[in-house]
C-alpha cells in the first residue's frame, strides 16, 4: 500500500501540517512526531516591535574603548610615578662641565680602555677630503667622554670624528686619591688609501 504524504512546515510559526495521509496510522504518527520535534533555524531578522540594541559591533567597540581608556590611565599613573621618583633624587652637580685639570693627549692616550675607529664619510671620500680633526674633550669621573668641541680640521670629517670619540672610554683619572673630571685634546687622522 502506497501513501502520498505532504509535509508543509512554517518555520516562522513553528508549526507543521501533514496532509494526504490517514491520521492515526503508524506512518503518519511517526511523521507527526518528527515534525513536532523538528529544529528550525532561528530567525535573525528584527521583528517590527523590537528595539534596536548594541549588537556585537557595539559591544566590541565598547570593549575596545574601555581597553584604550584603561591603558591611557595606566600610562598616566606610570608617568606620575616616574615624576615623583625623579623629584626625590637629589640633583647632582655636573662635574663634567668643568674639568679639574688639563691632561696631555699622550697621557690620556695610554688610559684608553675602549676606542672606536671613525667611519670615513662617503661624501668626504668622493670629494677626496683628508686631514686631521682636533677635538677638545672632557672625560668624566667614570671615564666617559661627556663633551666634545672641534678645535680644528676639515668640516666634512668633524661629525664622523665626534661620533667615534663619544664612544671612547678611559680609565678614570686620579687626582689626590680621587677620581677627577679632566680635559684633554684628541686628534684623529683621516687618510685616503692611494
């Protein structure tokens, strides 16, 4: 026995009807049970009576905004903390500004612990510029070069000389049993290969 059964489902209403079969037969009862227990896809469309909400975009925008505000507040607190710490540190006199004595270049040459060779500037190399750059230097109590002034030399070579010498380190110079800030003269020769 063959039975034509048509099942029509209305997803929005959540109802289904069975037609074309004799109600009460096992086949129809089974179909009715399946139709009643069927899972319909949700309706994501807005109904006319619903109010507009935040939605996922709105929630994500709010969360990102809150993270940015929190980060800015933490940065501000961090800056305030550093400002307070720096205010508590007593101001040190800059000993490097005034050397206690002038030391001859040959004496300071023997006290170098770290020396950086200058890079020959490419523009000076192409132009064939050579020469000696003479620098007036101040060496701190820690042995670091703190001030450099060009005394004499080609202008094209002076920046390279200053950049190299500022990385030089010396053994601290001792005066009367204490480390001292000293001044000295440094000369750097720039020669092109023949």
